[in-house]
């Protein structure tokens, strides 16, 4: 069975075509800068024969043209891996959230309406997926569409930890609670750990452009750093993370508009906001090495937040067997991993610095009470497994 997995961003599209149940990836495609004036980039690769396409400075004005271009490469000439798009039986999406839907669902009109209803919580993410689903539905009318929602893994968190200190009626009427995100990543990490042991306590650190920490007990989420919206938890590349809601009223009193405030929270906050350099940690680290004090401050704030949540979740779990770093920063920033682990010595974390510098899978010392792992996340594999088994 051919299953297409789609990851949609505000100006990007990523695809993987799987043959299931073998879990073989047959083709991958990435499209960046959708909507940019003759500045879009497309990368495509047929993994069966190695045929590769890289096109830059092309004009892809919208999702429809980007998707049509991808499907053309998928079905034609040396780049093609299938003869006809009708061979694609299912399409899976790493969707963000939908009112009343927190697991894996067929993307019916009702589920899509739930995404529309809660678009205010994830305006960029939900709009991107609604657009991609709309286009692909028209181009692949015979396929079944499945959404694995990013809130799914965290439904096992006890209610006492999901509730905010707001009127209980808000939870009942509006669904105000800690929802959590990055389910595709954290559940994939849990799947990897489940293969080694059925009983364990772990903390997964998904550190990338968007960041979160998750406490996992025997394969189930017990707590997460994200709240109800994506502007919560750890600081992110450009997003604010945890913040006092009273600041909104204060800034309005100071004369800032709603748009200026939200831009500060969503586009100019996080690592970028504190450092003044970039939301990309690589550039922030370079600036810090060169003596930029605000860059150092941003990294310190970032690391302190990670340590804060790990410490809290350690007490929630009551013990810790395994600490996992994943996603772009978690997998590649030895310096951040070291700063975090050095602060976790009191709870039994002991780093092997040479292993850490090499980005080994196991980076803890042989005598470390807590095992520390670097596990590259594979969100698409997790999504395709759910898409295949769900229907």
C-alpha cells in the first residue's frame, strides 16, 4: 500500500511516499519559500533509483502548484516511482489540533471544522494544513485522508496536571486545558524506548525551531512543557514560551497594538527576541563565542528552561532511567546538551564528553545512573504507522 505523508508549513511542503507495511520510503520531496516571487526551492529524490532533482529560484506561487509539481515528479520519467497518483491509497498529516479531536482521525468535514474552530490557537499551522488538505483532496479524490493530531500523545496526562487555575467552567465549556504538542516526536521516542523495555521512566527533550520537554512513564505521556497554545513552555526559535498573561494588559496600556504584541510573541520572541541575532541557535552560539552578551543570555535562558522542566518532571515521575535529546538542536548541539547535563548531576546524570562531542547515540558515562541518549526523531515514520494501522 502506498501512503503519502505530508508536512505543511506556512511557506513549505514536505512529502514522503511510503510502501506499507514494509515501511520503505520510496520518494521524498521538500518545497521551500512557497509564494516567494521566483525564489522557491524544490528538492526531490527517487530513493529507488537515486534520481535527484534540485531546482532553485523557481516560481511556486501557492500550495496547489507546488503539490502538482511534486506529483508530476512522482509519476513521470526517471523520477517517477508510481505510474498513477491513484496508487496512493492514503494520505497522512502531522496536523496540529482540532476542537474535540485529540487522536488519529480520518479527516472528515467534521474534523476539519474542528481545526477551523480552533484556528486561533494555531493560526499559522492550522491554516497551512487546511490549505494542503483542500488541495490534495481535489488532486487525490480516491485516497483516504488521515490526521495524527499533535495533541494525541498527551491525553494520558492526569487531569490535575492538565488543568489551569481558571474557572472550571472554562475547561468544561471551552476546553481550556494543557493540550501539549510534538506528539509525533515524543511518541516516536516512546516507541523506540518501548522496544528496549516495557517499564521505564524517561524524559524526552524535543529541541528545534519549536521546543518541548515530555515526561514518559512506560510509554505514556505524564506531563509536557507545552500549555494550550504553541506560545507556551520553553522559549522557541521565535516564540515566547511561558509568559505572565498580565504582560498583555501592561503592553496595551503602554500603547502597543494587539498586532505588535502578537508579533512579539510569535515572530520576534524566543531566542531571536532575547539575542537580537537570530532564532537559529547555530547563529546565536556563534555570536556567543564572539562575546555577544545577549546571545549568551539567550542560551542561558534556553538551557535554564530545559533544566527547570526536567527537574519538575523528575519529581513527577519519582525516578529517571533515560534522558533523551532529539530534533535539530537536541541531535546536533553538543554544547547545549553539555550545559543541560552538567546542571543535572544532582539527579544522576553524568555525561561522557567525548561521546557527546561525537553525537553518539549513548552520550552518558558508563557509570552514569541515568542513561542519556541522542535519538534522531522520525515523525513521518510515526505518522505513517498510525495512518496505516488506523484504517
